C-alpha cells in the first residue's frame, strides 16, 4: 500500500486574495488572464484546504477560454454549495 502524506497548508493572504478574485470574476462571468496566471502560482491544489482545493484544481486544469471557465466554475460552485448545506457534510 502506498501512503501519501499530503500536508494541507494554511492559506496565505496572497492565496486568499487570488481565490477571492477568482470567485468575484466567476460570478461576473469571465476570468481575467491575470487571475488565471495567479491561479497557477498557488501551486499544488491538493495542498490547499477544501473546498478551495477542488476549485483551484479545476481552474488549473481547464484549457478553454476564460468565459467558459467562469461558466464551468459557476456550476462547480453550485455543487460545492449544495455539499456545504448538507447537514451530513463533515465539519
């Protein structure tokens, strides 16, 4: 059995700013090239806490245009919100 010890790191102020900008632009319907570049600078998504890990991983792996990315992230956010509202979701 292979054991993976992925250490989840604390978000820095820069991380929070990038994630916040990504959320603002997602809701506005278009991700800027500057934000898209900053997303890659966040590093390995699996080291980020949930639910940011999922969003950043999705954004880093998305190859299409910035409007399509925003639309796809809107759908991802919808799913994340449903999970977070579930009374059985782990805290």
